[in-house]
């Protein structure tokens, strides 16, 4: 939790700095999010996957106590960032069947729990790859154009805040399946290069204000500590954290 709060604090600083640069009256019309379970607000509900959170006790701290499909007791970072930007208290999932065209104007999240930059990650988990999320984004822009016109769609592309958050599932799970092709240095490098490629594609589609999250210390999450951290010590798994550091070291200068 402390890590997540620090993470969000850094995002909020970036958001406020960007707003200050644009001027006091600058507004961000929408938040558009790509990524994994950290940002998923219910897209996996519509998928034939075991990775779902649309049942109790998930959502017990969400308004109304509903299990919405968020991988959390309450809101997730995509919701908190949207609130910080003054857009909405929560951000809808693009695959929510109850979404109306006007609901799209403040943005959506295409994130899918269990996915990653490596296409194999999404395939193993039966979820939406980040690359398929780009396809959904194209559909989103087409819908905006159809209902609200080219000018509104361009305004969203020019001024919205785009967030990309992935890599944890790749590092924590898929690396073992790819170890015949990559070692602990080349795999994080492959992921970082994929992240940069993703940002280039997003930029080609018109996005201009893009924030990319670095990898968290995946070796310190409870699952990895329980399985690999020792029966009694449950310590952080250094090799996994080293791969996260390698990913970040490659990603930052490339971006």
C-alpha cells in the first residue's frame, strides 16, 4: 500500500507540473488508460478468463460496496488519477456493456488484469493484450467522431492524459515460459523496447500527453514472497527485483 501511495504521489506531481506549464486555466478533458490489473476497472468481467474480481469481498470499500471487477477492495489508481485531474470519481471500463456514448467523453480504461507487454502473457492468461487495447482505442476514437464530431475527437487526442501501466505480469510470470529465449537481462530489455514501441504507436494515433509507469519491485509482492521468498522469512525475491530495475534502466532513457 505504501508503495502504491508513493507511486500515485509521483503521478500527481507530474500531473500538477504539467498543468502548471500549460497555464492555470488548462483543462484535461479525459483520461485514457492502458495496462493491467492495477488500472483495470472491470474489462475482465467480459472475458472468458479466471482473472476476475467481480465477486465479494472485492469492492467492499467501493461506493455502494459493489464488486465491479476492480482488483481492489475499493477504487484503483486509474480512478484516483481521474479524480485528481478533476474528471470523475471513477473511470469506466471500455467493455462495460452499460456505457453510453456520452460516458466516453471523460475517458475510459482499456486495461485488462493479467496482461503485459509480452503478447504471450495475455495469451496465457486469456486476457486483452496491450496491443489489442490499442485496437479498442481506435474503436473508441471512431465512436467519439461518430457521435460528437471530428473536432471533439481531436480535442480529446490533443489534450487528454494517456497513462500506460504494465510489465509486472511479464516479469513475475511469463519470464519462466520465455527463459529458453531470454535471460534476466535480455527479457527486461525486450519488455522495455516493447513499451517504447507501444508509446510510438499511441503517438501515431494522436496521443500527445503520455505517462508511462515504471516497473514496481515485483519480487516484493505477496505472491512472489510466499512462493519464492522462503517458508519462514518470506523475503523479497532479489532476481525479480533486479529484472524490474533492468526494465526501468532501459525504459527511461529510451522514452
